[in-house]
C-alpha cells in the first residue's frame, strides 16, 4: 500500500549552511544534489513542497554590521546570498526532472519570478516545487521568519526546519552532553526558555497562526520523507 503523507503542503526551511556541507561556506553541489533528491522523494508522494533557503553560507547581515557595515545594507547582501542558493537548489532539482519556480521577494525578473502569493499557490497545486528567495525583502528579518511568513501565506500544514541537530534539546547539546532531545514542545516553552529553535519572531508567527514546526536533522538522508510520513523523528513544536 502506498504510504500516506501526514501533510498536504509543507514549507521546508533550509539554512545556507546546510548547502555548504563540510566546508562550512559556499555551496557543495554533492550536498545540494542529496537535498534535491530528498525533496523529489517527498514531492513524488503528492506533497506540495515550498522551500525557503537561507544565505548564511555566503553572507549574514549581522556579521557585516558587527564589523562596521550599515546593517540594512549588510542585510540586503544577505538576501541576495539566498538567491544564489536558491538557483543552486533549482538547478539540482531540475537535473532530477523536478519542475521548479524560484520567487524572489526583491524583484530581479531576469533571474526569477517576483513573489506573488497566488501564483506560488498555483505552482504548488500544479506539482511544481516553489523556492522562496531573498527572504521577505526587508532587512532586520531572518529566513526563518520568512519561512514562517510564507507558511502562513500559502496555508502550509507545517514548517519543517532542517538543522544539524536531531531536534530541540532541553539544554544546549554543544555545551551540555547530558542534554535531552525533546519529542514535543509547546511554542510558549520554546519562547520562555529561549531554546535554540529559531528566532523568537519566527516562532511567534508560527504560534499565532497555528503552524506546527518540526525541527529535524537534515544530515541523515531520508529524514525529510520520514517527517512528512509522520514518523516520530526530530521535535514537534506546536500548541
Ligand atoms: N535577511 C534579511 N531579511 C530577510 C531574510 C534574510 O535581511 O527577510 C538577511 C540577513 O542579513 C540574514 C541573511 O539575509 O543574515 C541570510 O539569511 P539567514 O541568516 O536567515 O540564513 P541562514 O542562517 O538560514 O543560512
């Protein structure tokens, strides 16, 4: 019997770092290819997949401003970095025969479509993967917040937050080896305890709009599919 996905429409948030692989910066085409294959597996189940890509493998606004740059300018650079990543992912997906549309929050129509909410939904309904790039077009925001915003806008059933960790821990696992991974947690507790899931703006946006978040490890091949099939991996953040 074919496996039934738990979600009909998802927003997958992939950080820039995830595309960099072991190098920690730039784009590793082998890693991007592996992510593309995983996305294809999910899409083939009939799940509508929208992706929000980060840009931290190339540029982060905050690091620029810490070194004296104007914050807004540095943030615009970060948003442009996400477009580079989006094109890399588009290319990898297309190599696997997946039909993709990139939509940018900052217009650059020679490169990609502008973000048009209703058009994005139509693409998804037609089985195309939509990659949202250039964040939400505004400085002082993150791509996590963008993912939460786009999830609300396109009425996604869930936001999948791909990370390097197995999920959300009760303490920082990098400094506390005794830290325990949580299977489930309320948004409020993530905010109250300041747990490292996403920034507070992104978490509250999901909370206010009842969008569950699944935090999971992207380094294990097949995990996106497992989450979509409802297997108990990662951490479920909900109400
Ligand atoms: N950014 C922004 N507005 C947005 C999204 C992103 O200004 O709506 C900038 C910000 O400077 C950020 C950079 O783009 O540091 C890259 O995004 P992010 O840090 O979220 O990428 P990730 O950590 O997921 O790789």
